[in-house]
């Protein structure tokens, strides 16, 4: 990992986090996709986590932000029962869009901008990024727990030293 500036560290850790999110999604067995946890289907926990990453990693007050085409009012809210359901393809397509958006943002971000406030936002860029790591991994831990409890298998994580796998790999530890 390159550790000569803050943005390079953020890029590396974001790449690792994004890989782990995709791996956890891939570890969800089909029979668990619609199973309810805390009164909500598992897919909705995943969508909530991804929607927050999409809106809060860069600027939750962005007036030009457009909801994803799969979104409807309350779909991201774990306290709101939705009629609409999302399948794995919906989630994976949305996650691909988020990855592209975040990677584009990080390619342009500079260390000296980390303490800047995005337009109309009361939080610095650095605060938003760290806040999303906290939120993302809180939900990742819950989802991993659901998977472990149901399957007895622990989804693979990378840590700081393991390379990000390319090609075929074992999804579970």
C-alpha cells in the first residue's frame, strides 16, 4: 500500500472495502436473499448500506444527485416496509455504478481538499469518507453475522496485507 499521502491511503482502503462488500454480497445464498432480519429482508439491508455509501461518501447534500433507477421512496430506510423488492442483479448493477462514481471521485481528490466542505454540506470530505467506513462496516458486520449464522461459513476479508484477489478465489475463510 502506498502511504505517502492521505488520498492514496484512502484509495487503497476504499478498494479493499469495496472488494469486501462485493464478496459479502456474493456470499449471500439465494435462500437468504429475501429472509427477514430485524423485520427487513436481507436484500434491503444491503441496499440501505449501498445507498448510504452512494449518497454520503461524497456529498449527501448534492443538489444534482439523482436517485438510482431502482429507487423508490423509503427503499433505503430500514424502518420503512417497502412493497418493491430488489434482486441480486439490481443490487450488483447499482453497486457497479457506485464503484465507478467513487473511483472517479478519488482519482480527482487531493490531500489538501480533505478538510474542505462539499457544497451545502456541514461535514468535511474527510469526515464523510470516514463516516462511510464506519457505517459501511457496521452493516457489513451485521450482514456477515447473518451469513455466518445461517451457513456456518465466514466471508473472506482482506485486512491490510492480503492482496485483492483477481480471477477465481475462495469467497469464505
